[in-house]
């Protein structure tokens, strides 16, 4: 290195990320300078504006990329003064995959922000007014009685969103790691902010943080081993280095494995999924929806990038890894989802199972050199999954227990409490049915299109055993979804659902609590209804008329 | 006339050319749309249309009837080569190899049916206004009747088997809805023969299921046609090089065996719809519906759809003599079957239903005779539509007068009390038994004559068998119809105490009068004189569609023997019926007396339900139970087993979910190690 060449930055390409992260910084400043009463409106305005602007910027990049054939754009390039050729300076790559995943992530963030902002008639949202207070302490009660608001949620979500957007656009391992941390740290915090069941929420936060750190350590260790083996952190250079043997293959192999374990943790693949149910259950439900959808999209795109860009030649050695994890994830996720009787844990295991289905598409093209079908299927599946997940968790956030005086209290997460919801709240139950059907992959829903895409990709790549396990696992998981639907509409007919077992903490201490039976849908300002409506509509629309979206995704990937 | 005869010199051999519809014929779609829109309106508006619904319900078929007349007059003014008009409505189904357009075939055959359906239909609509006056669901009744008319018109105007099937199912649906019309206890303004709502519902289901069996034949036939010929349209569209089924079969594109198979499948469909042996059992029970329904659907129009199907598929049956022979056999069997059952029935509507079955047997037999019989089958069909509808309306009038009593043993001597009904019913009665000069004399005798003609068959003995069957049938017809007429209108009054028979209102009697005029003059004007070589006006008119019978009818027995022999048999039967049921001296017990096994069997429809039960229902029930059992134990067991197993596994899978973060981390670490081992092991292998 003789000197430092000033990189040329294509600002338009990094604009979406800059807008979101910039808005997050603005949000932090708002916390400091805007009076408490106006903060919520200001934060909400900034978040929504930033999301919409970011979508616009993504659309502009999409337009630019559609004009170019088969190449990715690098956001930062170093002009080579000798040849005039612009060499990529790593960091950010903007290609079809980036744009699609960024668009999904931003949409998920926007929809989730609406849910977070939604308040009940008593002006309560899902977040505790005072995170730092000891649960049950006088201090906390004081904050509650003064109706204090937790508005730092919005910049935190924007930071996480920015991290996710970078995560799916990285071109080297270091950027990827930084993005991983940027997306994870706000989520660790957010998980601990639930208004109700504070202990559970804080425990979830801590667990997520500890295990996440463990996974990050594995990731960075893997990156180090890869650097040791290939002498580079850039995907393209690593890809070039893996072609020629240098005697350090075993080192590379273990490094890649550890790196991927870090990513498997993020997508919630077996056996690195154990945090999922606990954290999904403990976190505030709007946050659960956001991270279940957003993190998974970003992490899977990162995984696809690692597999298809960084290590296209190593499928022969490492496909077995993805195969093993995919099968284990599908089987464990689908089977475990059957025995859940808490709706949030059910959705958590369902997300584990979905991770397995997406992994089949990831595994499919590795080694066959087909660079389109696998990623395309992954993105289609993630789109369908994200819509249904955000929608489903939003509904979970709205279905509340009835208190003795007729008001509504915490979320009714016990399945038994959902019995008969189809009669009392037909619209909400109908939307939830749409999401469950989409999860189950029933035709005419987006989930079917996604399942079809991943299994078709797997079969086309010759990975039919994966597709077979996938189909069987989806059939098993469908039981769980239909159990909920039957429960909602035919409360009397289903076998009696045992009283809720609430996993309250460590040591497997399960406490069976007598709960008021019937749940009700809490009346809110209506932001959440927008999210539910959009998700349900898109889930059905994508199921009935998938053509346009699928072709658009396919075109941008080519 | 000569051009007509020349044109039809070799029926079936030449591919009939359709032309693009001109003038009023191009508006043929409105024939269907008018009643369809009316039905939709009446159903959608619901109770809001109760006050004027029946009027709209009457106007729709009348308007269709007027349009039908205009189209008929237009066709009459055209050269016979231009009488096959095609209305192309638009693309209907475009799915890969199946590219089907929605089109209507306006030709003499379909226009004949249009006239029958809309004219008789209009009369019955008018009659129903009075008949259903006290029914709170009269609007719904008219909606269903309109739906039926629309579906039936679709059936006869269709230019493809698929569209025909569409109408075919439509009339089945309307029939189902109308048979079970009184299926609510609250609807019991009328009670038919004391039948309960449940019995009515069962009757409608029976009709529906029996029709499904036939429909299966239709579907198979269409599938075979599509597989063999790649189309299910009757003719190619005019102005294109497309070819329809009938264009292709005429050129030998279909093997005889395949044509026979398709013909038999079409016959199965026809048997279901037209209540022919062995699918005849539903028609008697279908009398549970209101009497105007029995008149329109189960006498004049819908039940004749099977005959229409066979006649319309003439080019196919011309390629398959064996299938045609089966058609004739089915017709002959049903002819005798219905006649025997009719001799023993005491329920006036069921006796008429048996008669309908028997008369349609005549038509089937005629259609099975091939080119000799197609036209005369249709002629008898139209004539039958008049006199049978008239008699059903008469029966409805009698029931109206007798507090919905249907048992003829409790009638008698009604002729004095209800003059209009007596005379109009009498016209129908004389027409059906073939009284010289009336409709049946021309239409039925020509079938008997054709049945005796040698060139309809391949074997020399066949004309004698079929001819004899038709003659015996004519005698039986005369007996059971006279029995019915005498038991109802002559002899001694055997009324239930407290009944005061009275004539029906004008709205009911006038349609009966119009139909009686049809019974009286239709045959003489349109039919074939038994002793002439002229085929009759209707046959000539139908020639462009179904060919000309002229050259083909050459009876093996001289016509006077046939005609006068039939007349003598009919006369004998008439005398027998008079002495036993008509004269003042005749004793008709009010309860059915013990009788010979044959009569007992006939009273029970020759045990058709028992046979069906034994052959189909009971084995079917057991097969179903076995399937349900298998499904419950094996399939559900397997499914539940998988679920139970999965839950058990899930419980195990839940075990590591302890909540201890240290254990989670340890699991992750072990997972990493295991994966490293797997990856490295894969390297070695």
C-alpha cells in the first residue's frame, strides 16, 4: 500500500442506509431536546418519514440497477490512476439481493413502528415507561402512574433497521461483523422493555445478549480463521483464494463453519435456536414481530451472500453442513411447534421451522453453481414469511386478557384463551387465520408461493431429500396452525387445551396459573389495524397474483 | 319440398354447414338472458319483490316466447340450407388444448324446443300465478321456474356438449329445488298427498342423485370426445376451418367401437334425465313438487332432454348402430315398464308420471330407430308436451278442487262439477290414447309404423319385436289413461266427506284450454298421416337438423294392419277400462283391494326401489361404511399416529428448553463440535 486513495462514494447507493441511520441519530437528539409530551409524535414522524424516504431511495437504486445487466454496484470504489479502472473498496455492495432485502426490512420496520406507536384507550403502549427500574418497585409504579412514555424505542428500531440493511449489503467480513453488532445491540435492549411481565422480558434480554455475544464471538473467530487462511476479508478475494490450494484448507473449513454458526444463530437454526422461544416470548410483542421478520431477512441474505459470493466453490465440502442444519431445523421446529400452548412460543418455533425451509433453498444451489434460483427462492420465502410474521405478532399484541372489572390487561398468550375468538372478533380471527394459512403454506396465500419456490429450487438442484423432509415437516407443522384455527372457530370441538403453562424462568419451573378464560381484542388508536390489514392483504394478494412480484425479484437478481 | 327431400337424401353422411346468424336469430342469447335475469332479480331482491315477483316471472318466459316465434318465422322464410344458424357469443374456455367458444346453435330442432319450452312454459307460469297464490314463497317459486326455463333454453340452444351440459346441470338444479320446494314445515300452505317436508326433501335428493349417475355418462362421453377428436363443439364455427364433433364423425374420424362407447355414455346421461330404465325410479317421487312443476319439468320439457340429446347427437349414433339398438331397447323396456306401473297406480300424479315415463320410452325407441325415427320422436315429444302438460294442469285443478287429495279412489264423478277441467283433460286423454284425429293418433302411430319398418334394423326379426311392443304399449296406454280418466271424472263419487269440488279460477282453466287445443289439433296440423307418404309439417321443418324419414320407413306389415290393429287394441282396452272403472255399475273400492302379484308389483313400481336398494343402495351403504371405517382406523389412525408421535417427539424436544442460559450456550458449543465432526467426516468419506 503506497498511499491512501480517496474512495469515491456513490451516495445514491448508500442513501437508504444513510437515511435510516441518520434518522436514528436525529431521534437520539430529539430525546435530548424535545419536550416529553411532543416526543412520541416527533419520533414517530421521523421514523415513518425516514422509512418512506429510504424506500424511495431503494426504488431509485432499483431503477438504476434494472438498467445494468448482471453486475453489482459497489457503493465505494477506489479509482485506479494507472488503468482508470475502478476497483471496489469492499464495504457495501448493492445488487438485486441487497435491494430486495432492504426493501423488505424497511417495510417490516415501517409496519412494526406503526404497531409500536399504537396505544390503547388508556394511552398504554407495549413498552415499560422506565426500563431501568427494578420490576415491581415503587419507582416503576411511579413512572407508570405518571404515564411516562418510552420513546427511545424509535431510534433503537431505526439503528437496528440500519444494521439489518447493511448486514444484507456487505462485501467483506469486517463490515458484516459491524453490521451484525449494529443490528443486534438495539434488539438486546428492546427485548427488555416489555411493559408487562417485566421479569420475563428482562430475562429474555439478558439471555439474548449473552447468547448473542457467544455467537458473535464464534463469528469473529471464524472470520479470523478465514483471514488466516486466505489473507483477506473481502468476499471476492476470499472466493479467489479458495480456488487455489494453499495447505490451510482445514483452517478455512473450520473458520467458515464458525462464521456460519454465527449466522445460524441469527436465523435461529437448530441447534442454535434455543434462545428463540424465550426471547420471542419475553420481548415486547411489536419488537418480537420486528426482529422475527427483520433479523431473519437480513441474516438469511447475509448467509446467502457468504455461501454464493464468498464461498461458491466450497459447496462440495460444506453443503453437508447446511443440509444437516436444515434437516435438523425443519424437524425440530415443526415437531416442537406442535406441543406449544403459548401463542408467542408457538410462533417462535414456527419461525424456527421456517428457517429450516429457507435453508433448503440456501443449500439447494450451493455447489451446482446456479446463482439465481436459490437466492430468488430465499427472497420470495422471506417476503411471505415477513408479512405473515409481522401481521401475526401484531394480532398477538392486540389480543388481551380481560380483567375482573371488564378492562383489558396483558396479552392473552395462552392458547386456551384464544378459544372462540372467531365468534367474538371475527375480523381479527379471520386475519390471523390468513397468517396461519400462509405459515402453513396453503395455496392462495403468500406462504404457498414461498414454499413452492424453495422446494422447487431444492428439487431443481437435485436436493430432493431436503424437499421431501421439508414437505413432511410442513405437513406436521400445519397441524399446529390448524389447531389454532379450529380453536378460534370451534372452541368446543377441539380437545381441551390444557391450562397455560407459563415458563416463568430458569430451572424449568413451570407454573400453571388459572387465567380468565376468554380473551378480547383491545381497542386501540388503529395504527396496528393498518399493519394487520396491509399484511393480510399482501399475504392474500401475493398468493393469488404472485406473478408480478416474483418476476420483479427475478429480474433484479439477474 | 323437393329441395328439402333432396337435401336430406343421405342424412348424416353430409356435414351440415352452419352459417352465421342473421336477423332475429342473432339475438338468440336473449332467449336465455330474459328468464335468467328475471330469476336473478327475483332471488336477489328477496321478499322486497314479493308483491310483483310473480308478474315479472310470467313476463320473462312470455317475452322469450315472442322472440322465439319471431326467430321461427325468420327461419321459415329462409332456404333450408340457411336454417342452421350459429350465434357466436365469445370465447368461453381457453385452457390449453381445450379452446371452446360460447355459442348458440339456432336451427329447426333447437327452435322447436324453444317454442315448446317457452310456449308451454308461459302457460304454466300463468297457471302457477293462481295455483301458488296462497303460498308465501310464490316469488321464490317463480324465480326457480325462470331459472329452469333459462337452463333448459341453454340446454337446447347450446352449440357444444359442454354448454349443453351446463344447461343440463342447470335444469337438474332447478328440478331439485322445485321438487323439494315444500321442504319447510312453514311452507305447508300446500301439502302434496299428505307428504311431509322430509319426504319432499328425500324425493328431491333422490332425483338429484339418480341424475348424477346419468351425468357421469355425459362427462365420460365428453372426455372421450375430447380425447378422440379434440373438441366438444357440435359444429365448427362458420367462416373458420375449425371442425366440430359432428363434422368429424361424418368423415370417419371416430372408430365404430369408440362411437358406440360414446353413444352408450350419452344414453346413460339420457336415461338419468329422461327417467328411462334403469334410472327411472326418481320420476314418480318427483311428483312431490308442486303440480305446475310436474307439468313443466317432469312431463313437457326437462324429462325430454334425454331424447333431445340422442336426436341432437344423431351423427354420432349414425356411426354406431349397436348403440342405437340399445337406445331402442331401453325405450321399449321403459315403454312397457311405465305402462304396467301406470295401470296400477292410484295416485293421479304418479299414474301420470308413469305415463310420462312410458311415452318418453316411445320417443327413445323412435330415436333409436335412426334416421327413420329422429324426426317422429321429436314430433311425438312436442305433441306429448301439449297433452301431458294439459293433463297435469288438469290434475292440479282436480287437486285444487279436492283439498290436495291425489288418491283417485277418492275421486269419481268429478266431470259434472268441473266442466273446463273435464273437457280439457278429456282432450288430453283422447290425444294420448291415439283417438283418431287427435294428436296422439298422428304422432304415436307414426312411431308404431316406424318400429315395424325393416330398414331401421339389421336383423329381420327386429321390426316384429319392436313393432309388437309399441302396439301392446298403445293398448296399455289406452287402458291406464282411461282408468285414470274414468276413476277421476266418471263413475260414482267417492269423495271424502266434507269436500266440495269446484271449478278452478280462470287463470288456471285458460292455460288448460290452450293446451287442450294443442292436444286436439297439433297432430293433425304438424304430424304424419298414417296412410300418406307425406311426413308432416314438423318433420319437414326438422329435416335440416335431423334428416328426412321419408325414404326410410318401409313397414314389414301393411299400414292398415298397423293402424287398424292398433285402433282395435285401443278400443278393447278402452272398453275394459270403462266396464271396470267408468260405468255407474263399476265398483271402485276406496281402499286398494288385494290383487294379483303383478298388480301388487306394479303398485310398488315393479319393486324398482327394492331392486335399487338391493343392488346399489345397500352394497353402497356397506361400501361407504367400510370406507368410513377404513378412513377412521387406517387413514385417520395413521394421521393421528403421526401427530401423536410428533407430539411425543416434541415433548422430548422441549426437554432441552430448560430456560438456563448456560445450558443453551453449552448446547451451542456441542452443536459446533458436532458440526465440525460432521464436516470433517464428510471430507474423509
